[in-house]
C-alpha cells in the first residue's frame, strides 16, 4: 500500500511568519532608514511616500472585496503631496507656509479630488465608494504624515529613531514573549495569536527602549521615556488590532505580499500609523524644539 504524501513542513513557526525573509527585509529597511536619516533626510520622506502609496493601494484592493471602490489615483497623489509637504514646510526658515496650513490644504485637496473623481460613475454606490476613500485618506496618509513632521523638527532624526525603535521593540518583545510564554489570549475573536504574556513582553521591551532613547539620544528625563514607552506600546497594540479587525471583516489573512516575510505594507505599518501622532504629540510637548 502506497504511503500518503507527507504534509509540507511549516516554515513559519508559531508566530505565522517566514522568519528568515522577515529578518532580511527588516534589516534592509533598517539600513536604508539609518543611512537616510544620517546623510539625506529627504530619502526617508521618499520611503514614507512610497510606503503610504503602497499601503493605500492595498487597502483599496481589500475594500473592493466589500463592494467599496476608493478613488485610489488622487489618494496616491495626495499621499505623496502630504508626505513631502509636511517635511519641507516644517523645514522652511523663515516660514512661508506653515506646516499646519500645508497639511490642511493637502488633506482637504485630497478629499475633494477623491469625491470629484468618483462623480462620473453616477449615483449608484457613491456613498460606499466615498466612504472607502475617506477611510483610506484618514487611516494612511493623514496618520503617516506625522513621521515627516517629527523629522522636520529639532533633533528630528533622534525623534524618529526613538519612535521607530519603541514600536519595533514593542513588536519584538510581544513576538518573543508570545511565542515562548503565550497562553492567555488577549483578543481571541480579533487576533487569536495575541496574548497577555506577549503584551507584557511588548511593554517591558518597548518601555526599556524608550527610557534609553530619552536619556541618551533625546537628552530628557527618564520619565519622558516612561510616558513615551507606555503610550506607544498601548496605541501600537491597538493599531495592530484595528488592522486585524479590518482584515477579518474583509476575510483576508494579509493585505498583500508586497513585503517578503511580512505580508503587506499595511501589515507592517499598522502599529506605526496609529502610534505616529501620539509619538509626535508627546515629543512636541516634552522635548524642546518641537
């Protein structure tokens, strides 16, 4: 009697990731991030703009499964304009156009262009399509614009590295603690692999990174790091859960396969997008030069 074929090996482990590909992509992006912040900051804004456009395209394609078609062309153009406008307006000396006015104008024009873009298709389905456009604009380019805003301020590179490091260390701590110790689900109906043990790992590693960056990179008291760490870990976790809710409602596992080992761009930006405005606000208030 012939033997049944062996089941394919699971190379993704308990966390559901292709770990070698994920690490390789993470290292590559990390090197680009460091080099751009050290030598040519507009290159970082290019990375932000590309990421926001790809994330918007992913969300556009996902929402189409629910019968909601966004105006992706003006959204993509607006994402680029918002990214570069936020950075260069914040860097102008003397100020010709304030950062606030550039952000508001770019956002308003993107919304207006998206609503007009849909008009030729007629009345049927206009409201769901317009809602899809507004969701993407608010979720992706608007939240993402706070990255270039941080970079445009005094100690912009240090602010941005602090922000990224806290979120990345939070994700890493949650991943390690979840794989090793995860037993109690945090939100089983939304994200079954998230555990309270993983949340504890996120809080410990994320807050430790925040305290170290506050003292040695931003040169502010340690308690600023505690505020940053706890706040970004909490909102970053919420960002991860928000995207999980969206994917489960649509019925997909990953937004796309744009990023090897990580799924889609949105699968990597989920925590960063939601944490960015909180990070900007805390650093704006507590760190000189905001």
